[in-house]
């Protein structure tokens, strides 16, 4: 591995440790709405989304889910979640807040719990998923 790859890997691990592994419901216990910060990153011509999995407890379906997405790369990227009708384009350095409505969260039913997050402009890039914990 190159030094740059090692440095990026360490940075990703530190970022994940700093964010912690908690569900949206855990953050809502204080009664204040919380959001998820999502980063689009790139290393050696491969772009990816972090965190790769967002866990949402179904108990919080009374409030919209808020994703703050930042494109940290030098090229334009997409951010899409088909089930929730999300399809955004982010320019380099751009930050967008995406709200998934309570109606969309309620519409998932019990058929599926995991929904793909991907770059619709570059579909072969590494994506992730939103997981609704039941």
C-alpha cells in the first residue's frame, strides 16, 4: 500500500470512530432532531460514500431523516436513493442537505429494510445503503 492509501485509511477509521456507531433513534433520545453527515471521497480514481451504512430505527419515522452530504472530490458526483426519490448532483466541495420525509419513511412497509445509496452519475463507484432497523 502506498503512504497516501495508508493515510486515507487511517483518516477514514478515525472519522468512523469519531462518529460512533449509533442509530438515528439513539440520537433522538434527547428530543432534539439529529442528522447524518455523509461524505463523498475519492482515492486513486475510485470514489466512495462514507458512512457506507446508515442505520435508522423505525421508531423515528415520526420525523424526517436529514442527510448532510458533502462532495470532497475534485469532480461532480451524484447521490441517489431510489426508494426515497432522492437524486442529487453535487459539484466539487458542495454541501447539500437532503430531507427524507416522514411519508417516504412510512411508505417502506415491511417488504424491504435496506435501500441502496449510489452515485447515479458514476454507477460503478462504491455506494452504500440505508438500513431501517425493525
